[in-house]
C-alpha cells in the first residue's frame, strides 16, 4: 500500500472544512431552515454546493438533497487524486449510492409512480460519468420487463433477470431491495479480499465494523421487535462479517431473551456500545439508533488521525462527512418542526453538548 | 476551437400556438431548458403555474401505445416531428377512435400476455423436467417420497452459501442441481418435523419453490417431457394467432395510426419541454441555454410567430440566477477525435479552457518522444487508421497519428524497427546520449508544467478568481516561485553556485512562498489558525508537486532509451544463434517476435505513460473536469 501524499493533502484540507461543534451549536440556534442554509452557505465545506442557490427559494427537502449530493461530489473529486485501493474504496462507496438509486427507481417503476416523477428524479444521486446507468431514463419506464431490458449490459442485469420470475406474480420490492443489498455487501466483501494485506486489514476494520453493527441492529429488530424466528433472521443479515462471523452471528440470532442477546454483545469487542443497557425501549432505541453510529463515528475519527495512510484517511473522512450530513439533517428536522434542541442532541451521531443552548 | 459561448434565452408565447412554436424550437435542436423557477422573474412566475404532468403523461401513454402497435405489427416506428392538420382540427374524435383501438388491442395484448405467462411457466416445467432427468429420479418417486419433505426451486446463486450456513446444524439435505446465470436450482430434502425451520430459512433467502402441475404428472418422465413440449408449441401458435389479429387492427387503421404517432410524438416532446417551464391559462414561458452563434436562427424561428417573444441575455447575466452555463466543445475535426482523452478524465467547465488542442498536440509529442521509431511508427499508424476506418473508433485515429509522430521521432533518433545503423539520425540517438536526453526531458517537464500553470491562470482569469490568479500555487506567485527555483537550480548546476546575490533570490523565493501560503488563510473566514496549519501542509504538498511533476518527465528519456535497449536485447539473443540449417530463419524469427513484443507491449505502456503525464502532471494543475455537457432538448425516441 503506497502512501498517496497528494490525496492526504486534499483530505487534510477537506477535514478542515468539516463543521465544528460550535457550528452545530450555532445551527441549532437558527429559527428557520433558510437560516441553516444561509449559515452553511458561508462555511467552506458547503459554500461550493449552495453558492448557486437562492436560499429564500430553497425548500427543506431540496437542502437535504444538496447536502446528500455533496457526499457524492466530494468522492468523485477525490477519485481524481486516488490510486489503486483508494480508487476501489471510492468505487465501492459510490456503488452504494448507485444501488440506492436503483432501489428508488425500481420502487418508482413497480409501484407505478407513487409520487411525481420530477420529485423522485431530484432524489437520485448524481453520479456523473462514473455510473453507466441512466437512472433518469429508467424512471420513465413502466414495467419490470422494460426495466430489465434497460439494465442490459450493466452488472445488475443478471441479478434482475434471476429475480424476474418473482415479478410475474406482482411487484416484490422487499425481495429485490434485500437482494440488491446482499449483492452489494457480498461484492464489497469479495473486493476487500483482493486488496494488499495492509489495505485489506484497514478496509476490513472499517467496513467490517459497519457490517457487524448493521447485523447486530438487524438481529435486534427482527428478533425482539418483530419476533421473527432465528432461521428467518440469519438469512436476512448482510454478508459482511468481521468479529461477528457466520457462527457468532448465528449464535446471536439463536438467543431467545433480550438479556441473553445483550449479554453476548457486552462480552464482545463492542462492549462499549452496549454497556449499561437496560430493558427499556427508550434505552435500547438509543443504543441501536445512536450509539452504534457514534461508535462508528469515533472509529472514523481514529482513522483520520493516521496522517501517513491515505487509505485510512480516505475511509475515515468519507464516514465523517456522511455522519456530518446525517447530523445536519437532524438539525434541519429539529428546526423545521421547532423541536427542543435536546431532542436533536439525543439523535446526534457526533458528541455535541447543547446544554448551553437550552436558554436560547 | 474552444468552449462555445452561450446565451441565456427566455421564450414566452400564447398557449394556443404552443405546439407549433415549440415543435420548431425542438427541431432547432440547440435549446437546453433550465428550471424556470430560478430564471423567470418573480412577478411573471407568480402568474404561472405548472400543470403539464397529467397531460404530458397521457400523451406519452398514447404515444407508447402507438409505438407498441407498430412493434406488434412487426414494424419499427419512425415518428416524424410533424403536427397533423387533420387530427389537430378534430382531436376529440381521434382520441375516442384511438381509445377504441386501444381497448381492442389491450384485450388482445392481455390475452397474449396471459399466454406468454403460461409459456414461461411451461418453459420452467420443461427445464425442471430436464434437470430432474439428469438426477435420474422418476417424478412419481420424488412426489411420493415417504417420510421426507421435498422441495425443488431456485434461489439467487449468491445466496447458496447462506443456505448451506443456515441449514448447517439441521438434518436437511441440499443438492445444487443446476446453475443458470445468477440463478441456482436446488433440491431440498428435509424431515417433516424440520419443515417449518426449513421453510423459514428458504423464505429468508427468497427461495422460489417450483411445483409441477398435477395434470402433467402421470406417466414416465420422457412422456411427460414430450407432453409439455407439445403444450409449449400449442401455446406458441396461439400467441401467433392472437398477434395476427392484433396486426389486423393495425393495418385497417394504418394511415391514422401513422398520423397519430407523428402528432403524439411532437406533443409528448412539447409537453415534456413545457414541464421545465411555467404556464398560465393563456401563456407559457420557458428559459434555457442556446449557443451564441445559434441565437440568430432561434430568433428567426420565434419572429415567424407573432404570438411568441424571445428574450436574449448574456451568459454572465443569465448565470446570476444561479444557473451554471453548460459546455459545448467546438473543435476542428482533427482535435475533435482527441476529445475522448479529455472526457476520460472529466468534462471542461464553461469557464475553463478546453484542453483538447493542448492534449492532442502534447499527446502526440510525448508519445513520439518515448516511442521514436520509423518502422514501428508506420505499423502503428497503419493499424490505427485501419481500426479507425473499420470501427470508426477515435482511439484508432489517435493511434494512427501517434504512429506518425513516432515515425517522425524515429527519423530524429535514426531508428528503424530497432536497428540504429540503417538510417542516420537527424538529431541524436538516445542510447548514445543518455545524459543529454535526461536533461532535455527535465527541460521539457519545466515547459509542460509551465504551460499547465499558464492555462490554469487563464482559467482563474476567466472565472475572475483574482486570489487564485495572484496568490495560488498555480497562479502568479506559484509561477514566479517555480521559475525562480528552476533558474537557481540550473545556475547552480552550470556554475556550481547560486546566482548572486543569493540571499536576495532566496528571500524572493520565501516571499513568494508566503504569498502562496496566505491564499488559503485569506480565503477562510472562520478559524484562521486551523486554516494556517492546513495551508502550511498544503504548501509543503505544492512544493513537492512542483518537484515531482517536473521530475516525472524524466520518463520521456527513460522510455526513449528503453525502446532501443529492448531491441538490443533481442538482437543479442538473435546473434547467439549460429550454425544449423535454420539459423537465418531462427534469427529472423527472434527479431520478428521481438518487434511484435515492442510494438504491442511497449506501445501500450508508452500510451499509458503518456496519458499518465497528461492527467497527473498537467490536468491536475489547470483542469477541474467538473463541467456539465450541453444537452439540447431534441426529438428522440
């Protein structure tokens, strides 16, 4: 794994553009969504994406879309400076966005235009020349067969073709979305395996933690909220195993009591996340909705500290930027619905204290 | 030979004539609509609303139906952008008429669809039977298997491992019967008491169970197989019959269908275009981009309609609304073929120089420099142009010219198929003047990096980005630093000392560095301390880039020498072959294969190295590649 100083320089500059805790405290003090947009327009990280917009005309939903799109744009830009495994990692993250686009398009086409086409089109991630799929065009189709033939020549064709008989009996969105996720994560896992040993170690630590925590949350919800049988649950986990390898993941799905499940987790390397749990819906929600993400946030922070590994910085930065946008959307929701700032604090991924704000 | 200048235009008109006006605008083919909400003044906008979606989608639906009628009748639809006068006058009648055809044809279509579904099901049955035949199991044995639950069906192949992991601890047998693309056919045999668990596992991986229809089960497997084949044939014939009935409806009404196709084709596009604009009960308004040299033509179209109005604005004025101008490249035919090299990296921004001519010339120069050989160049050129003629590929064209450049450099180096004594060099032989060529490469590097910086400065000028122009690492400060540093290094190597007074020049260098350092700091409005730290590291990166970008060009001479070196190796091998009846032929064979290897492998490596120099050392200095392609609204199927 060769250190790419050019990329390190670019990412260092981008890390400098990330919002600070003070920024988030200021944003929570805003009274209107336009105030948030205006504030962001004056920050170096978001100025390029908002400069061409008339803030007064900007709708909350549009602002969220611009923020989400900024994640894609930055990756496309960084791709020009990346090499070898860095490019592959960026490609995998972009592939995730492409898969999300495909899910959106499939849903739109198969549910026969559940909302205006223009609205759905705006929600597509713009992947420029990186993606070979013209999602705007796909949205204009009306049947699964048309969608299938338009995907010919892409890596989704065979997947959709194999699922086609299921669609003869009517749209089965859950099945196709689940298959797409499964396909994405298994492709990611196989891709990482082809990395050089040091890059593989880094990438597994990063994506593996993501896979583990995703699976843990999934098992928790399916087993203890929807009360699905263990045999059902294991099949639905994503094939990105790190500490919770297939055997351990099966052990987790086989637990029958929440105490047994949480006990297993508190004995795992992720014990910090699950420590001090109580059998209350509020605390369990807080653990699975926020603490798991906060743990990944902290991991990403550690990744960017390694100033000598461009891959490590790239992985860490991409996650930090994503978490920042998610937190910004929390702020937007909070301001839009005039909620107490403390509620936003509860859902923040980053550790932000808003006590000082309570008076404002 | 540049990025085409754009004008912003607003088209307003009476809705009564919208189809006539806008069909001509679409045929004009050089209007790219933009979102009207940003561009059209607020006071006009409030009196307009958007209500095109339902009408647009009904026309689209109608158009698709007509296309389908064509397809079912075995004809390819060729819609023309022509509004039908007959239909225009009596639209309601034709809608009704078309709805009757639609009803009749939909019924036929529905029947065909059902038959096709049946055909698909039968196809699976036949496949099922075929796969079971390979297992040498009788259907009766399988269905009457006592004490076991047997399931046959398919899953996505990627789930196969998950299935095996899932049943790992259960007394369940899974046999992979067949693979077909991403699908995997499996036979699952379980104990009845395990049926529930097995079903759950199979459901979680979206197992698609296949059950044989009872009616076809009786009899030996071969017999069942032929019965299903006959059923397939009958269903196919039934589909053909229904399709002919469908075609009859088409041919009875063909003239009208053609007219309707053309008409709905135009209206689909007109409504789509109107979807980007605004409308009131009486007026419509659209805004968009038009290449400046095409505006006059559009003006002529609009003035033909007294009910329409065209407002033309300069690009900068139009961009104030927040609409970034798109990019349209207009290069000479020769350079146009090289656009592919630029597009592989990105598309030029509207306020950016189109690098295609620079890329075309520098690519040919750098390729020729590294792969200078008269013979190899001619072969490459021939192969490239042939490929271009056959496949119409731009890469063939580029390779053809790269071969010519290679031949010209071959004359300068005196190299012909690797032999260095057949022709005398017009300049020098790289192999005999390695130090000289190394020096030349570095100076070429200085020249290319400087050229990239100048282009970058022109881009800053076009964007009116004064700070980057003056203080940027790629701006005047960076340029001054780079040339001063080059001059001092050259002086040191030539005279063994820095130019006097050294402290003065070193001082100037430091001042220029401070200017570059200040650029990012001044750009940051908040937290300048942090910005200063970042800027310091970026400055370090900038200096390293100056050095690495320049030194990177050493590869020019390295490959020029390498070219001769590889051939020498093959020549040496061929000279070791002495004696024997076929010595001459063997020597020729070694040299022939050597030349092939040089042409194929080295040619490819040099091609990649040239692209690398273009992208990493040059483009990164001046080209963002973040442009948006000009996409005019045109008639398309």
